[in-house]
C-alpha cells in the first residue's frame, strides 16, 4: 500500500503543478479587470519571500537586504525603461542586483548573527541615502518617472515568468549537492568548512542568486508605479514583509513561503483599504504569534495534521485487522 502511494504521489503532484501553471498562464483570459493586477502583486511578494528563503532558510543568516535589491531593480527600470524593451531591463535589473549582492556578500558574509542582520538593514538605508544625494546634487532631481506599460497583461506575464524561473531554481538548488552544502552551513558552518565545503563561495553565490530575482521583481513592478524616489524604492517594509511571510508560511518546504506570501498579500490588500493605520501593527502581532505558537509556520501545522491523520488511519486499520 505504501509503495502504491509513493508510485502515484509524484505523478499526481506533477499533474497538479501543471494544472496550476496552466490556470495562471490563462488567467487574463478568464479573469479580467483587477484580478491580473492583484495577482501581479501576489507574485511580487512570493518572489521576494522565496528569494529570501533561498538564502536565509538553509543557512540561518537573517538577511534584511531584500529592500536594497528590490530598490536597485526599481531604479534600473527607471533608468533603462525608455531605451530598452521590458524583458531586457528586467534581466538587466536582475544582473545589477546580482553584481551588487556579490560585492556586498564577499565583504560581509563573514559576519554572523546580529551583526549580519544589522549590516544588511544598514545597506538598505545606505543605498537610499546615497541615491538621494546623487539625485539631488548631481542630477538636480528627487525621483524618476518609470516607463508605463499600458497592457497590464504584459506585466502579469513578465512577473509570472520570473516566478516560475525562481521556483525552478529553488527546487533544483534544494535537490542538488549545492543545497546540501547550504544545509550543512546552517547546521554547523565550521564542520562544513572542514568537510571540504567552500563556505564563503556557497554563501556569496546563493546570496547573489536570491538578489537577482528580487531585482527582477522590482523592475517588473516598477512599470505599475509610474514614479519612484529613494524613499519609495528602498522602503524598509520590503525587507520585513518577505521575512514575515516566510516565517508565517514555514521555511521547511518550498511551498511554505508561497502560502505565507499569498495569505499576507491578501491581508495587506484588505487592511490597507479598511484599517490602513493598523496595517503594520497587525502584521507585527501576527509575526510574534507565529514565532511563539507556530515555530515551523503553517507548513509545520500541516505536517502535524497529516501525521495525526496517518496515525489515526493506521490505528483504525490495526483495529480492523485485530477484529477479523
């Protein structure tokens, strides 16, 4: 019976995944109006959350830099949007964020714990203030207009492509020797180094890969924002929300941050229209509650429920067998 379950489980999951992608790919055809716009926002948060988890989940390094790379993507779109097509400046934004992350990671990923978290948070503020200085004193402006894409479906499909590429990247990294190296770093970094893992290289490259997708998401969503300045582009909310979403959803499985991002994107949409002044307060309360009562997030709760159901079924089958 267990062999049969294993045999049919993988094709079922592949089929379910294919169905979900097909529904998402055809969404603009059957769900017009606000739905594709809202789904674009959800994809943005999923990309930020999964990208953050890609590095911080297995290594245990608390990065607060998502807003930095997201903002770099926004500004890259603002600078290049008038000169190159949408796919080109999305890729360019990802590459710029990747290069920035390589440099930052090479300098700072020897820091650990609270020191690394503080530095990455400071990085967001530093880049924002540096750009503000350059804009005001070199170009004589405070912000920039971003090229507007009239067809929202193009933005939706661009974000969908970034999302699919990220999920494939995260899946293959987790199932590779590279993923095992990341796990070993999180468990015991010194032991990983002694066992032959190039700890610094693995951390820096993973950090840069996650930054690539954050930058690409920033460039894609920039076409909906019309105007940005350093305060908008490097809003620290985009550093804390992905962390909150990942913790709430659970980082043990790849779908955990996805679930967390979907739920919180929906909650944010509702709270911003009904209780805008309590928006971040409610998010903070949920974060504290999740850490205290759901240390493994919703994924941990789901796994416990599945375990209880399996035990109940096994117990029932044993009793039936004993009765016969």
